[in-house]
């Protein structure tokens, strides 16, 4: 598509949005990248007051519950495991301490960039029991599946996963009363395909999958505005250049062969049935909870933190009394400020949306 055509489409979408005069609308983006791009591009500035954008639970680190951090701390301090993890998780507060806090008490915490890095570490450190903290949605889960299969092929007995992997489809259903429509995440949709959204439409859940440029986001918002006025549930794929009906068939097959759906806890939301993924019986020897017979842990988040309310769309980050004072990226009180994809981190980084000017599309 020619650049002038792209500009024209975005301008038309912006005109539709500015002219909207219907009932108040709540549109929830459930992707941390969408949250940051909407702020960075100043997209809220072109919306009428009647259209409210809500940042939902699209950050995997943010929705990982406090109890998971407590489990990781226990594995590190009580069982002397080497914890391998993505960097964001190190500073997420647990009930008593974060992994960074556990490190000051002698815990061995290694930051890695992929699950396979963790396997490589386990191979080169055979005297250490290595646990990888496996978190994320459909975009990152296949990499954990590949890693555990590699560990099996290499006969590793010192490697396991502590899983907090999640799938998004049941989360949309659980949050359907929090928004009139969803901006579905482009990254996840590349893996899942669009069929889950067709099913959700049949269940009364509306949404549009879109990419991450200003033009793509504006067009998706304009489509939502037009479709909502028709008065019936809808789904539109506004990212067809990368998102297909069937998704990534190989990645879906890999997850199905390696993991099984389970009920899972989401921070601030609670238990969502069949929204989590654990290793299946074929790979149970690599399940850290089974390997170390971990007790059931119910974490207790800091009561001053409203991260859960933010993830449900019931509170904007600046509606939390901790925001920007007790809670900053340097000294986070909640997970939504820790992660680079978190809504609180976005609000803090970009400041008041009214101060951000729309970038040239």
C-alpha cells in the first residue's frame, strides 16, 4: 500500500473517531505493546471524551500472581535451586520479598533471554538444580515447550519449569463486562489465529485484532465505533497481513503435545477456568512443583497496591495512591510498574496523555 494511501486511511479513521457522538464506550486493549504505543503516539488525544481506552491484563508479568513469586523464592532459598528467569520477574514483589530480595539472602538468580538459555545453563552446571520461571501467553509458551523437550532429549535431571503460562481466550470472556469491545493483541493472534475470536463473538464478546502502528490502531478503533453502533456482537481482523484464520499451526501443535489446560490464577482477577498451561504427564518429571513437592502457596499482595484494579479496568494507574510516589519504576510496589509492558510503567513513562502530541502518521 502506498504511503499516501496509508495516511488517507488513518485520516479517515481519525475523522470517524472525532465525530463519534454516541453513548460512552469502553475499549480495552489487552496488549502491553498496544498500551505503550497508544501513549507514545498520543492516540488518546484524538478521541472524544465518550470513548475511554482501558488498559487490561495483556502483560504476562503483571498477571502472574504473588504466590508464583513466593514459590520461586522458596525454590531458591529452601531448596537451593538456581532460578533462571527473564529480567522483569526479578523485581516483582512477593508476599515477603522479590527474587531480588532473595538474591541478597544468598539465592542464586540468573537472568536469561530465552528458555533455551536456561537449558544451556543447566548443561554447563550439572551440579546445580536449575528451575526456569516459565511465564507468558501464547507468544512465549512455545519456546518453553521447545526447551523442556530439549532437556528431555539431553537427559537432563537438573532442569525443570515452574509454570505460570496463560492463554488469553478465557480471559476475554471473564472480562467481557469490563469493556464494550477489545483491541485484541497482534502478537498473540499470530499464534492463535482468529477462530477463537469468532467463537467469542458467538458468546457475545466483541473485538478487533490490530497491529501496532498509529494507522492500524486508529483504523481498529474506528471499526469498533462503527460496529458497536450496529448493536450486535462483532469481530474484525484489521491485521490480515500477519494474522490468519488458523494461526501458527506448528506452535499450536507443539503446545498441545507438551502442555495441558488448567485453571489458573490471574493477579487481580482470580481463578479463570482452563486459562493456564502446565506440563502434561509426558513431561511431568520437569514440573518443578511436582519435583520438589511444593506446598500450595496463596500469596498476599501489598494491600496499598491497586495493580489488580488496573488489570480489571476498574482503576487507571494514576488512581492508585502509590502511583508516582511510593511506587516508581526504581522502587515498584506492584507488578504493573515493574514490567516494561505494564500499564503503570506506561503511565509513568509518558506522563499525562494530554501532554502527548500525535506523531506524524
